C-alpha cells in the first residue's frame, strides 16, 4: 500500500479538484496537510464533505512565502502537490494582476517552500492544457508554451518556472519534480462559475434551459477521478524512481474522443431527463476563448500505465448521478462511493 501513512502537503485543497484529491488521499490512508484560501464557492465540496476534520488544514495565501514555508516544513511532508491557483479564464480578464501573482509567484513560492522543507522527495505542480501555444493541433509535452489570455499565459509561465527550478535546484538534490497538464475536468461537487457542468446543473435544478456560450468549442473533457488517477500514478513514480522521471505529463481523453460543449450539454440533459433542454447563449463582449483544445497523453500511457477509466459519456453520467443523489446522501459518502467504484474498475493506485 504505497499511500498508507505517506505525509502529503497539498495546496489548493479547498477547491473542487483539491477537495476530491484530499478525499482520495485520506481514503488511501495518507496523512494530508492542506494549504489554501477559504473555499472559492458556496456551497463547496470542501465544506460539505467536512474534509477539514480528517486532514490538517491551513487557510492561508499561496502568495505568503513565509507562511507557506512554515506550514510545509511543519507538515514533515514527503510529497508536495501544488494545485492552488486562479483557475478560470474569464476572471483573469477582470483581474489579471491577481491571476499572475497567484499562478506565477504562487508557483515560485511553492517551489521555494519545497527547497526549504526537509524530507520532500517528490513534488508535482498542476498546470493546465491551456499552457500551450495553441494552434488547434493535438499537443504533446514538447510543444511550446504560450497563452493568449492572462490565465493561459500564467499557466505557461508556471510551466517555465517549474522547469527552471527543476534544472537549477532539484536536478542534483534528490527531489523529483514534474508538472501535470490536464484537460477540462468534470465531476460532482463543482459549483464554480463559468463552467459548463455547474451551469447545466444550476439550470436543470431550476427547470430552466441550459445556457451554452460556445456550443462548438471542443475540449478534452474527463472525469475528475481520471485526472487525479494520473496525478497519483505520476507522484508514485516520482517518489520511487527519482528525478530522472521528472518533466511534463499530459492527461486527457483518447485522441478523437474530445467533444463539443453542445454535445456535453445534450448528454447532461439526457442524463437528467424531465424534458431538459439547452439554449445557445452567447454573451456580448465576451473574452476570446480557443475554439479547440486537444492533448496527446501517449507519454502518460507509456510511462505511467495511465489511461482513462471512464469515457466522456460515463463521466457525465457519474457526474449527473452525484448531483441527483446530493441532498439524500452525504457528499463525503458520495465521493467515497465513487472513488471505491472507480478503483475497483481501474486498479492502479494503492
């Protein structure tokens, strides 16, 4: 059992993906310390699952280097995972300074804290599929960084910062460092704004048509558990094999299995039933978004043995099922049930 008793320091544990990862790590028996701002939404998966009762939680700012360093050192972490971020494209137009401070300097602070913390053997920095200089092609890890908006460019910068730290400070220090670039993640417990699935659920719950802003936009949709499985497998490899396996890894659906936002909305409506429908709702003066994003995940498949455990259709069905049962079953139990079911069908972590 690799994760049993492992000390893990996780930034961004109050966010959607961070709360799911906290749930999974505690289920596996890890000793988790979280560091993040208060939950970004209300309700939030973090609060509803009461995960703070099962981990050591620090509510603090990633931009505070000294507080971060003290928390990480005090956790005696063996593994450090960086997920704290301003995670949305559209808000980055409203407050680009906060986006750059959080996503770039936050990454610098995380890596500095790793340098200062005794005992860290493996560190993972989570960025985004939007870090690439997007040309509509299927991106491999060797493609150049880019980004034409504040959020996307901040993620490209976070990748460059991590690579520089890895080459400058960690190559001979025994700390294995990697980055993870994942696609559009969906799953139960997400109440974020400007995200297709939460927008769908809010509209369906109120009996209203689902608004779809960019129906023809193609994204690498995947379930949060598929994404996190990739992170867990990568961290295990970093911890076991050392710095030689560091670098960047893509995690996304199989090539050719990406779907448009319209397809996803239609599938959500079908899974929900009740004659649900969607409507195209473009916004005036909306910030530009890339029409197509695709990832080549061959490296993760080859080196980690990772592959999606759920098709996109199954991911939507699991997500809708979570929201349908929310309110009748505790969110923590819902998450644990899906984690257990996922692991039974996709053995890979222990």
